[in-house]
């Protein structure tokens, strides 16, 4: 379990580095509500982006994006609405992305924009 927490933290750090290099402004990390958590909240070109990060060292148990099932998506969606209400963010376009981080050897990032929607 501890290894998974460390792996997840490293993956999120790498995802943030990647997003910043692409011009994203990071607004929040690990935003928690009673319903769930959003790993990264960022802004790019006036679009609010809610990002789920999935890190893996191999694909023995499937690709990282496959772990973001409808239950996880629902938690992220509901948490994003709470975030926007809490931060008084209205009149923004928004989307939901997944960033896959492969940690074996040289880090590889796969950014899936508009990975899911409501």
C-alpha cells in the first residue's frame, strides 16, 4: 500500500511538471470533498481542467485510464461542481482529462484530453 501511495505521489509530481511545461496554470492539487478527490485542477486557454492522474510501472493489470471507471468519473464530476461553487467559478468552460504516467525506466506521459464528460 505504501508503495502505491509513493508511486501515486511521484506520478502526480511528474504530471504537474508535464502540464506546466505545456503552459497549464496549476490552481489546486488533491482537492478533497466528502464525495471524492480531484488530483489536479488547472487552467489553460480559459478552460478549467479537472485532471485524474493514474501511475503505473507496467500494464499487467490494464492501462491506467481503464481504472477511471464510471464510479470514479461520477465522483470527479460531483467534486468538480463543488469546487466551482466553492471557488465561485462560473462562466468557465471546463473539461475532464486523464494523465497516465508510466514510471518504469524513463517516465512516459500520456495526456488524454476530454477523457470523459457528463
